[in-house]
C-alpha cells in the first residue's frame, strides 16, 4: 500500500518540473529577438562610425610615412649613383637603402610611383582609389 502512495507523489512532481522546463525551453519571444537584433545593429553602426574612418586614417598615415622614408632612400641612392636612373623600390631594397623587412608597397598593396627630376624626388601613392591624379593621392 505504501508504494502506491509514493508513486502518486512522484508522478505529480515530474509533471510540474516538466512543465517548468517546457516553459523555459520555449525560447525567446519575437519581441526579445527584435530587441537583440536592434542592439546588434546599434553596435554594428557604432563600430562602423567609430572604427572605419580611423582605419582609413591609419592607412593614409602609414603610407605617408613609408613614402617619406622611400623618398629619403631615393635621395641617398641618387647621391651614390649620380648617373643612374630613378630607382624602383626593389632597387632600393637590393641596394640596402631600404630595410629589407620594410614593406615596399603602400597600405593598399600598390606600388609607389617614384619620379626623379634632378634633385627633386617625388614618391606618391595612388591612395585608396588606386588611381593617380585624384584627391586621395598621397605624396
Ligand atoms: Ca587616388
């Protein structure tokens, strides 16, 4: 007679637990999902607004610095090779005028344009758009 009583109490307890679990496992409501999506969109927008312009500026700054060091290397190259032609970045690296570990292209992996007219040396990058003669060129 005792086991029957136990069975009854055990059978009601798992039912209520199951009901509780089912309630928890129903997952998020549509409103909760929409709130999460809106928060994620706000975070993505904030990252886009805050980080991307800084990334562009960092690329421009690093390209400007590289162009200046390449220009210095070209000036040294010309002083040691007065009759030589305008060197390429490969010539500068092979001649030891540039650090061998230094990147020889700009921040967009395009070659610098090196022009020598007498003592005037110009080193230019086409910038983010990849075309010379536009506003974003870096000299
Ligand atoms: Ca350009």
